């Protein structure tokens, strides 16, 4: 494939493209749940926190939205972190400084997401 040539897999348009994309997204969620302990743990945390934010915590609608968003953000970050790890491992299993940097940065992103989650929940509940 030349540098400017499009992938042969990009032929679908319209509703078919949307349906395919939705299917790929579900595949990604299933793969993350099946293969990633951290994603399963964060999913369980979100299953606890999101209903608490929506139905239990006494907060404004904006505060509730922030609670839910911070919970879902950790799942999004973990999906991206896991995708980075899978792509790096697919490329090579040997140790390389760039591979370590990529994995460490993905891990740092999740750390910041968790700090954000704690801060948002702490501020809404105790602030």
C-alpha cells in the first residue's frame, strides 16, 4: 500500500458503516472485559458509582453529570491504555525504551483519570 492509498477496508458508507462501527465497538468492549483485569475492575466500580450518582447522591444535575462522566472516563482511558499495550505487544515483545514509554504514558493517563475520579467525587460529596 502506498503512503496515500486508503485501506481497502474503508469501502462502507452510510448506515452500513455505522452498523459495522457499532459491531466493532461491541467487539472491543467484549475483548477488554475478557482480557483486561483492570477494565473488569473499573467496570465493576462504574456499576457501583453511576447508579449512586444518579439515584443516591444528593447533588445538582451538573454535579451528577460530573460524577457519571468521571466514572465513565476511567473506562475510556483504560480502553485506550489497553489498546496501546496490545499494539505495542503485537509489534514486539522484546524490551525497548519506546515501548516502555508508550506503556508508561498509557498507565499515567489512567492514574490521572483515577485522581480525577477521586477529586470529583470528593468535591461533590464533601466540598
